[in-house]
C-alpha cells in the first residue's frame, strides 16, 4: 500500500503515484495548452504574476491568471513556465496553502525575490532563449528588476501584449465585472472628494515650487 506523508492535507510528490489532497488542482491540460502557445510564439519561459493591470490588492476573477494556471489561490505569487518545468514563488504566509493546492507539475520556491526567479530561469532555459511576459502586469520597477536579473546572460526579456494565459484560458475565462460603481459616503471616507481636491490645490499653492498639476497614479491615491 502507498505510504502517505504524516499530513494527508498536503501533496507528496515523492511517492509513486504521487499523493494529492482533494484541494489540489490538476493543471496538466492547462500547462499543455499554454506550452503549445509558447512554442508558436517562440517563447522559452513565460512569467505569470498575481497582479492585474492596475496593481490592485484585490483582483477580479477575470484577472486571476495565476490562480487559474496553478490552482494556487493565495494573494501573492509569481509563476514561471517553460516547456518542461513550472515553478511557483510565494512567501511564507502561503507555503502550506501552496502544498495543498498545487499538483506535482509545480515546483514550490519558498521565496519571492526576483533574483531567485532570474537564477531559476538562467538554470532551466537554453542559452539565448526568449523570456516573455505581459508588460501591462508589471510595474516599471519590477520590469527593470527582471532586466537586471537577466542582464548579460544572453536571454532576451520579450514583452508580449497578448497575454498567453488568456489565450490558454479561452472561453472559460470569466467575463469583466458589470457591477455598479458607487461612491462611499463621507462617514467612511472622512470628507468629500471636493474637499480633498481643494486641500490638494491649497498645498500646491503653498508649495515653494508652485506646481500647476499633480499626477496621481496609485489606486490608493485616486480612490
């Protein structure tokens, strides 16, 4: 009889056949479709973050690409898929959860550093390979960090504006949210938007450099 891990709520990929708890997601077919798309695009490694195009803390089901591809439902993580390997990076909050949700197609990397991701890619991707990502899902700082991690290696960081996970997801991808937008009352926000804008304009007038405009790009600022 198969010998299970001392915990039966986490995967055990060392047995034959591997033991997977009921919470794990079978990702074999999803990875096969994605890898087929990667081959047609000439992509040797594809980076999938947990973010959406607005760097939101809470993302919609339509933007949960990492969750669909890996089965991992934690709020922070990064996946990299090659033609024969797949790995997930996440922090210590989610290590046990990942062992419950990932199947044995995935390696769990217990770190979140871009340097670690870059080193893994350099190890498993052939020299002068194409490392691709969706540029809309990465901040400039993160893009620069990946560029630095791969700098001088011969690998090319190739932005693809068509998201390959979306292509693999196909018609099963959830539709965009259609819920109504509403404003929170002042009892929750502290003051009205008009008062907040007036306060910013006052600070602009009082500032020694007298700016004529202020750019607000963070969600927490515009909200």
